[in-house]
C-alpha cells in the first residue's frame, strides 16, 4: 500500500498580499462615499440613490469581510483544522452572495410602492451625487481588477458587488436626467428595479458557486470521468475506486482515490505517473492516492472496489 500527498501553492504569498491590498483600498473608498450617498439620498428623496447607498453598505461589509477572510486564510493549520482556515474565503463569498439577494428583494419592495405613488425627487442634487458615485465605483472596480478576481471567488464576489454599484450609479444618472428634462418621477423606481435585477443575477451566481464548493462539489473545470480515464491509461492500473474531487478554496482543487494494481511491486512508479498525470493534465497539485494490490482489495468496501 502506498500514499502520495502533494500540496498546492496556487494561493501563494504574492496573490494573497495583492488581494489584501486591493480589498482594503476598495473598502476605504466605498465606505467613505457610502455615507455621502446615503445622506444625499435622504436630502433628495431619491430611491435610486438610497438603494445604491444600501448596496454600497453591503459592499463595504462585503469588502471588509473579504479582507478578513484572506487574513483568516493565512492562519496555519492546526490539529483540529488540518486544512487551515482557507475555506473561510468561501464562507465569506456565500455571505456576500446571500446579502446581494436580500438587498435586491428589498429594492423590489420599495420600488413597487414608489411606482404606485411616485414621490417628488430633487433631480439636480441626485444627478450630482450619482455622477460622483459613478466615478468612485469605477475607481473601486479598477482597483479590484488588479486582484485575483478570475481565480479567487472571494475577490470575484467583492468585484461583483462594486460592479452592481457602478450600474446603480448609471441607473441613478439616467433616472435623474429623465426627471430633470421630462419630469418623469417614475424613472427613479424603474431605475432601481433594473439595478435590482442585475444585483439579483450577480448574487445568485456567487451564492450558487460558493454553495457548490461548500457541498464538496467537483470543480466546474474538472471532469471526473476524464480523470478516471487518464488514470486507467496507466498500464499497471487495473481499476480505480473511491475517486473524489473537491475544492478547498478558490484555485485549490483536491483529489483522493484508490488505485488497484496488477503488480504489487510497482506502486512507487504508479504513484509518480498518477501524480504527473493529475498535475499536467488537470492542474491538481493536492492529491491523496492509496495504492493497493488486486489481491488485497479494499476491506469493508467491496462494492466500491468494482
């Protein structure tokens, strides 16, 4: 019997440091302007501004939580948390996604009442604040784009929060122009509904992806059938059972399996071939492989040996 353990370094120190910096700067920027937009929304009586300020509040919380998550993930593993605290990033992403869903539903609720009874809105003040908000969100989005948003679900969820805010500012500007030039009071709640739909879509995607990871689902870019086929192509491998592929955190796929061999003496060579196959073809660097001879089988799990 043989075992092989290989540990991923895809969440290296450089990526973690960069992600922390961009999240911190974006947090400070968003939190500062959120206060301005909230006060402006009250003074101008604009739901578009208030909903955007509410979204910015969730952004500030999301960015702060994302920053905390990366700090937590840097903590070393313990005897009770053998993978360390890397999974906290996914928990933070799930919370962010759920928050987006709740905010979008609340905006729908408020917009419905405003459509029934459109209030008086100070369009010029609303336009000025929304324009500043657009600039702030563009800067925040640009900062977050410097992070690892394509491979890190936590940074991605924070980026989507800010992107939703950016769209919210555009919606508020369009609504302000329509109210100023055409006196369309209903434009304010309609702009809020459009933004709420976009927020809902983003929130659903992040929540779905994070829950998939928390449920130990296989990474979307990894086909377990192809993995099994590739491992079976190793000449000495007779069969495979108990194959599991999951994600610890973004960019950290893991695999465990049992390989049954025809030749009990070749397990070291097979381990090396299997490790190379998983790394070169599927990008899996953390693997736990148990090698067993055909005669020894897998006691207590005969059904899974087939």
